[in-house]
C-alpha cells in the first residue's frame, strides 16, 4: 500500500477543462455543493487547464487562490483530454477519485449515489449513459458503433455507453497511474485493471455552454488510439485480407488457364486494370494497418513525458500540491 498523507481528503474530483470559460464557474458551484453534501466537506477539486486560449485559466486560478479545496493546474499547451485527465489523477490525493467532465454533461450530483454504491464494495463505479440529450444523431450513432466494435475486437471488457465519468478507489488510481503507456484510453485502461466495476445509470445532459472539443477528426484519432492500444486483431485481419487476395488471384489464374486451354485468351486491358487496382488496394490497406501500429510504436519508444505542467495554483495550507 502507498503511504498516504494523513490529511488526504475523502474525495478528489478531477476535471479536465479545455476552453470552458463560459461553464467552469457554474461547474464549480454545482460540483462544490454536491461534493460538500456527499463528503461533509472533506474533498478537493483538481481542475486541469489543457492549454485553453479563452480565459479558462484566470477563472480557475482565481478560484484556486481563494478556495483551499480547489487546485488549478495549467498544462503548457493543449495535450488532449486524456493527458489532462492523467495530470489531474497524478495530483489527486483523495481516498476516492471522481473523474468528471467540466462541461456539466455529467451531473455532479451523482457523486452522492456513486459514493453510496462504492460503500458496497465496488472498486469502480462508472456512469452509464442511458440517454444522451443534446448530442447529434451522428455522434450518438458513431459512439454506439465504436463501443460495440471495440468490444468485439478487444479481449478487455470495456463497457458500452460509458465515458470517463467514474468514481475510483485510491488503489485503482494508483494501479492506473502505474501503467506507463503514452496513448491513454483511460476508460479502457480502467476496465483492463479488472476488479469490481459497477455501472450507475444517468442521463447525459447537453453541454452547459460552449461546444464539443471533439470534432470528427479528433474523435477518429481517439477511436484509432483506443483500437490500436486494446486490440491487435486488425493486424490479423490484414493477414486474412492477404490470404483472401491470394485466393482470388489463384481463382483468376485458374480461370485464365482454362480459357487458354479452350483456345481463348482473357481480354487484356480491362482484366489487367481490375487485377492491378484490386491487388494494389489490398496492399495499401494492409500497409496502412501495419503503419498505424508502427506509428504508435515509434511514439511509445520515445518515452517523452505525457504533458508539461506550466503552473499550479493551490491555497492548500498543508504540504502544498502533490508532486506532479
Ligand atoms: N477536454 C480537454 N482537452 C481537450 C478536449 C477536451 O481537457 O483537448 C475536456 C473538455 O473541456 C471537457 C472534457 O474534456 O471537460 C470532455 O470534452 P468534450 O465535452 O468536448 O467532449 P464530449 O463530451 O463532446 O465527448
Ligand atoms: Mg462534453
């Protein structure tokens, strides 16, 4: 067991923020009230500013300077949602840690029921979205498809319809932080750790303010990261694609041989064109799949830090912020 600071709070709330200036104050009001009720006041809120450009930081910094229960961490640039989550988890000292989005799509008030459920012995209580309000049909559809595909492809039991909104025990957080990988698909890594993980149903609200920070391109990258770090089945699929192409090639050869024996020659240009384009396409797809994995291997092999911290503001009276 890790030797914990005796002053460690019962609950740490970790919230990544990227350009959330319009919503972060409202989030703090609701989150503080909910955590107050759930813990009797023994909590901390770790806000991580993921390189915002819209004034999120001054708001966060002011809140942290006035309230010793709030810690504000600023990353030097936008390192991405998952890195901001990691920075927050590293700074959190609580016996339990709640991961929550700062846009009020995940209701802070659910912390009470989540704490109760964890008292029953769960290691992780994760929010399961029974309904998603204010999200486009495309986002809902693509998310549903993605989580089901990921489940099919990976051997890890990653829950469908769950984001990073979850309450974790200190032990789970410590285990999670011990995983060294660069690409961090937090919800998958937590599932990978195993233990008792229980869902709690909630309605995912529309954003309080601002717009999603996950445009299509980012969503695709996120999905590819998740797929490549949790499954190598696409590589196997690439081999099968190769075998299927070889089978097709054999059939075509047989066909031309039979035609030749009958005194016909297969017509030239069109058949040649189709064969060349089909087989080049297969090769390119297979190369692309290999490339995805190779690219990630290159990034992993560099062992760069996950993010760089620019500033930490905390009015904690005890031992200052946790080491980052
Ligand atoms: N976020 C972040 N860095 C990013 C993108 C998002 O810290 O590069 C934060 C964002 O401020 C929010 C959470 O991650 O608190 C989830 O992002 P968002 O709400 O945009 O995603 P969605 O709910 O639309 O999937
Ligand atoms: Mg959101």
